[in-house]
């Protein structure tokens, strides 16, 4: 499969899995969904990578931090999906990675993209169909955790070059979510029909997307990967419309488009600035020679 197809396949898996979880909410609730998703994903990743516990304490600590952020992110995101249209929840969640991309920048173009993203969020939350306040708070918390996971995940990837670190992180996240899932769902977590749907959610939303994205990053530049990933809010809105019948008002569709456009613009600006800096550095080296 071409690398862009891997990225888009991962996005479709994430959003398709999120849409599928709505079938489980009446039976096990958002916390039960998270527990089943992480537990099944942990089993699959552990069987695939066979991680051990012989790493140094620093590596295990980073894996635990990543797993904690994953657990909180999943709990908050699925609480948001239970209260908001899928496109709205995904757009608000996407602001976490977007903030990481813009963090520390003082350049005028980046501030422009940040203002466009803020306008998109305003359109999404204040226009057309009313959005649940608790859902907005949960989606925002999920975005913060996802942004933190990107930073911690980078450190984990530098220490563990394969998927063993991810397997440890997901396993720890599953253990953390287990008390919440049992409290909310109890023995219903063991129902065969629920387990079958949960297994599909785990494969669609965790195992396949993480594997696809890792392989795509081996073939694509970060710029192209970032541009393709920025389509996630729009794809989430489309899946919510097609599979769940979730309608957004015209201003809210404009808000989704604004966030995606801001991400594409920020990624392209970063790429051009990096290329200009590289040319400048080569020129200085040539002059010194």
C-alpha cells in the first residue's frame, strides 16, 4: 500500500472504530469501552512484540507516563464522543497536536494559523447545533493528553526503536483503566457479543492505526505526514454523518475546515522555514570555506 494510503487507512480506522463504539455505550459505557479497547490492544501488541520488563528504570518510567496519558486520553475522548458529534469531538481533540506543532513559535504566519484554528473552534462550539459543555471539556482534555503523549512518545521511540515500548505503554494504560471499566460495566465486560465488537474496535482504533502510522513515517517526510493527518477532523465529521447520521450546521462544518486548513498551513510554513534555514546554513559554510 502506498504511504499516503497507510496514513488515510489509519485515520479511517481511528474514526471508524470511534463510530463503532457507539454500539457499546448502552451496554458498558465509555469507561467500559476504553477498558476493552486497551486490554485487547495490549494483548495483541504484546503477542506481536513480546516486550520484557528488563529495561532500565527511566525507559519503564517513560512507558508508564505514555500509558497514563493514553488511558486518560481514551477515557476523556470516549466520554466526549458519547456527548458530541464525532466530527466536533475529533476537531477539539486535534487541537492538542496542533498546539504542540505551534509551541514556542513567535512568527507571524504561525500566529495567523493559530488565529484561524481558534476561529474554527469558535464556529464549532458557538454556532448551529448546540454542543454539550461536558463533552467539550472532555474533548479538550483528550487533546491536552494527546499532545503530551506526542512529546512522551517521542522520547519512548528514541529509547526503544521497535514496538516493545508501545506494547508496554498500552498494557499500563489498560491496567489503569480497568477499575473504571469494572465500576461502570461490571461483568458485562465478559459478554461474548460485547467482546466481539470490542475486538473490532481495538483492531480498528489501536493495532492497525499505530502499525500503519509507524510504517508510513518510514516512507514520508514529516511535512507530508502532517498534511495528511490534518484531514482527521474532516474525516471524523464525514464518518459521523454517514455512519451515525450526526449532522453539523454549516458554520460548524466551516469550523472543521478552518482547523484542518490551519494545520496544513502551519505544516507547510514550518517546512519552508526549515528549508530556508538549511540554505542559509549551507551558504555560511561555503563562505567560511
